[in-house]
């Protein structure tokens, strides 16, 4: 409560006058000591002061000059409207990756590009750009030659040698389908397309052919896509990464055995579970319940 509160609300027992005098004397000595402290003591204990704007302007720590056009970096970044941006997709912007794509010891630049809500005529849409370092402070646009001329609502990019072959690969994120590019000695190939085509086929053609009920397409996307991923693991495996001394054919066969084992096991267990449910609860409702609606017929809900 402090000294003031003590004076205002404290109860004064007998003999407290002496205590009060001592307190007042101690306070006076403390105030006098603080007042007589050396002026430079604050300078000794104060933290480092931030220089003023005038001092920073007079003594700049760095001076940057825009030399992008002189260096050959002439790509125009497109992402939504120029003057106004009405939707979130127009405001997120794009990413950049600085990496040595051709292993010549010099950093190259990959720039992600976007699009607009209005779109562009065929063949006129902006693309990503890869600039090769010419070792003299300039860059050359090698996007088409490298196989990276893709368009869309590009977002970010990350670099990593996912197959450990010594050549850094690219993963570019989009509003829509992301793209994984495999670097083959400076030439990039999109390898994520195969999984997309196969999953689309499974979620449409196979679904109608076998007439199974899968509204979320879990089997087509996760089941078939997972099988393809397991098999491609054998194709892109690396002896240096896994420590397995085997050929690609042998590793693919190993992956295939694992896939078949998983499929057989999953089918057998699922069949047993389905039989148990069918004999206890039943797998399907009646046509009358389906027409009436499950919320009403089974869960007791009503329409008022």
C-alpha cells in the first residue's frame, strides 16, 4: 500500500511516534543521496542509445542501388490488379529462390509469377522465370530451356534435392495444383503430374466402373495415389540416402511386394469388419428410410 497508505489507514499503536520519526529521517537521507548522485552515472549505466534519423542520414550503413534491369532481371511480376486489389488471392504475392540449379558454383535466381482475375489470352499468360548467373554480375533468362515456363497463381517456392542425386529440385506452390520439378542436370521435369492424372482417373473412371460408394474419393485419391507414390519411391530411391545397395528394378519389386501385402491385409480386415457390421447393425438402410431422410427416420429429427 506504500508509505502514503500507511499514513492514511495505518493504526498507530503506542510508541509509534519514534518509528515514524525514523522512517521520515531515512526517507530524507535516501532522497538526498539520489539528488547528489553524479550526473554521468546515468551515462555509465544507460543502454546504448539509438542514433537519431539525422545521424543515420549523415552516416548511412548501406547504400542500395536498383540494378535489376542492368543485370538482366527484367521480369514483370503480375499478381492481381495493378491499382486496386479486391480479393485476398491478389494480395499474397509470390516467392523467390536463389540456388545453383546447374552446379557451376554461382547462385541463380528463380522468380515465381502470378496472374490476374481477368486472365490472359492463350499463350500470353505470365510465367515463372529462371535466370542463369553469367558470372559477371548479369543474368540470362533460361526459363523455357530449363522447362520452367509455367503460369498460374504462383505463391511460394522451396529448394531441395529430394532424390539426393546432387541436383537441387524445386517445389512451387500455387492457388490450385502445386508443382514438383525434378532437376536433371539443369533441365526440369514436372513429376507431380503423374500422380494427379492417376488419381483423377481413379476418382472418376474406376469409381463408375466398380460402382463403389466413395463420396469423398478417399480410395481414388489416397488409396491409388498412395500406391503410385510407394512404387515411385522405388524408382527415385537413392543408394546414398537409404544405404540400400540395389538396382531400381529390385527396389521397385520390393515396393510392389509391400503394396500387395498392404492391399491383401486391408481387404481381409475390411471384409471381416463389414460382415460383422452387416450381421449386427446392417450395412444399408431401407429404401423407405432413404427416401424419408436418415436424419428423420433414424435420428428422430423433425421438420416444423
